[in-house]
C-alpha cells in the first residue's frame, strides 16, 4: 500500500484528470433514476457491458417500478439470466419495486438510508445512484478505485471503507463529485489489474506505485 499523497499532489493529479475529461460519465445504460438504480444493483459481480446487454430490452418494457411488477419475476429472470446471481437479483428487483410503489409513490428516494433499506441495495449502490443522479459527492469504491487508490497513493486503505474515507478526507472538495468516475475509468482503461499502462499514464510522475511497468 502506498503512502497517502499530500494535498498539492492530489490537486495536481485531479487537475490532470479534469483536463483530460471534464465531465466523466458512468457506463451503465439507464433512462431514468429507477433504471439507474436497477442497473447498479444488477452490476454487482458483473461488468457494465454485460449489464447493458441484459437491460437493453428489459428497460424498454419496464422503466418504472409498476411496469417491473407487471412484468413479474420469471420474465425479469429471462432478461437478466446472462448476469451472475441473476435469480437473487431478479427477486430483489421485484421486491424493491414493490417497496417503491407501496412506500414511495413509485419514486426512488434520494437519501442514503432510504436507498440502503431497499433489498439488494448496499452502500456502494446507494452511493453510485446519489452521485450519478443527484450529483451528491458520494464515493462508491469498487475494485478499480481500490486498486488505483492503493497503488498510486491517491487513497490508500486496507479495505473499501478505508479507501472511501481516504477519498473523502483528502481529495480537494471541488474534485469530489467526479472523483468516483475519474478513478473508475482510470482503473478500467489505464491502471489495469494485471498490466497497468504506466508508460502512457498521465499521473506517472506523481504515482507512488513501486512496480510501474516500463
Ligand atoms: S503510473 Fe501505473 S500504477 Fe500508477 S496510476 Fe498510472 S497506470 Fe497506475
């Protein structure tokens, strides 16, 4: 685990991320906040591309909690059966849709506690929805952010909670809204798990990783 980088280095790193991509976007397809919530819940232990393939038709048929209930669990299973843990995920999609209809008038609530109380929605899923839809500077630490944070020293921590705290405590607040996507995209396309693309990395001179590729 690298040492936590200082304020000025972090400001320089995120200025470079911002110059390269001012408005980084998540890659999960959705048409409204409800379909975003469902897509994020489905993405646990699955790739965004795999989820997008599975939801392409599903979301044209069921883009509201009531339409999802009308479709029913068995049909939801048919649409998402290419995704890992699909039976359990389909069950949760139906259960959370029922709660949204019964308790929230068919709307998706915009508080972390309310989101986390929904079946199949953990802190990470809630944070992604809060960040992407309501532009709340919430950090959802996935495998990419965990790896980049620890290798580079941007946000070192022994577990995802520690990395989330390191981001919130150390990254200048004007970069916090987009930190989540800059780090995910950097991890997915540059700081790859097996062979990071260090020679072309825009923060190579600031990164603390001792085993940079050449
Ligand atoms: S220099 Fe290499 S290890 Fe460091 S952030 Fe860039 S790709 Fe990752």
